[in-house]
C-alpha cells in the first residue's frame, strides 16, 4: 500500500481512481476560472467607481486657468484632475489645410457618432502660446450627409471652457486626410496641418503642443451657427459588475462543494451495513475480546451439560 493510500480513509480510497481524479481536477479548474472571472468583474466595478468619483469631484467645479492644472505643455494630466474645467482664450487654426478633423465611429449613448476635433492656440499671460487639442462635440454618423456646418470653426479670438482629460495614446492606423482614430495631440496636429505638424508656424500655430491632455468643449464664445452637439455628462451607472463578481465566486465555491457532496454520497453508498467481523472466527477480529468471551461461554455451557448428564446417570 502506498503512503498516499495509507493517508486516505478506506471508504474514500475511490478518490484515487482515474474517474474521480478527473472529476477533482475539473472542479479545481472551474473554481480557479470562476475566481479569476470574479476578480475581473471586481476590477471593472472598481474602475467605474473611481471614474464616477472623478466626475462627481471635478465636473461641476469652478473653471481655473490651464496653467493651474498642467504647469507645462509636456505635463501629463494627473488622474485626480480628470474632468477639471479650465477657461482659455485664443484662436482656432482656421488657416490650416484641415481646420477641423473628424474622429469617426466613436459612439454616443450606444449610437454611431463622429467627433469634431481641432487645435486651439491658447494665449498665455506671459505672452506664450500653447496648442491644445479640443474635442468640440459630435454629430450622428451619416455617410451621405454634409457635415460642413458642424465642422466649421469660429474665426478670431474665442474664449473656451473645456474639461481636461488625459491624452489618448497614438495609433499606428493610417487615417484618411482630415481624420484621426484617436485624440492623441501630436496626431491631431499632424492631421490639421497636413504635414505632420512641421508647418504649424505657417498656419498661426507657433506654440508648444500640450501633449499630456486634451479638452472636451463645454462653452465656446463666440460659436458657429450650427456647432456639433456637446458631449454628454459621463454616466454614473456602476453596472452589474459587482453582482457578476459575486455570482462567479459562488459558482466556483459551488463546484468545490458539489464535488465534496458527490464524494461523501459515493462513500456512504459504498460502506453499507455488513456482517460484524467479531462474529467471524476466520477474520482477524475473531480474536477480539468479544469473540473470546463468546467462546468461553460455549465451553462452560458444554461442561455444565456434561456434568448434568453424569449426575443423571448416577441417579
């Protein structure tokens, strides 16, 4: 008998069979998978909760100067400052080959939408200029409609209130002229100037590009006759991720508990009542104290019967 078998009670030795070994392995795999899926849902819940906290903390706060939030154009926007409103004054690059660029197929409320992005030259108090990427809003995707009015930019000096968000990463996808596939400031500037940004000074954009953030337009003054629709406030819905996490964990626990129940049931069915080994003289337990007592009683009874018979013969 192996040491592994000796550590398992006799009625549970069936667990060493191939069938039950496979059952246990499957139960463990299911439990681990459910635990991982539950943790994934928990992280999604935590991510949404953190995003909602940022909206509630910053979205409706009083606008401040852009340099109070990002001290330099190369500063990466701190996560805690996401959705912070800032007010800036300057002008759009209306003389650029593509003053507005389109970010296609970015849904709004589950419906297809195209966003309108532009580069805004921010006039700073010290006389410097920053180039800020601005998401001006959206319109419903319609291949056959003319959206020139929504893409039109106001001329001259403009004052904006925008809510800052972290810049999106660059993408390797090649976009058609006048389009981008993400709000990465360098790529928006390149699409605007049409020459990778090298000719930015020629279109009135002699400034430093803000690379760590972009702005979502809240207020534009003056604006155009048919501006794009403003982006909606982020939803405060946490979804069902937390309940899904607990469901996955319950499924995982259920797989383990179910396996234990099946094992106990099979053990109970395989160990029903049988003959008492003490009653079997051929079994090792036949030499137990109970068996010895039974044999002594039988010998005494036979001796008594023999004595009684002799007494009767003498009588």
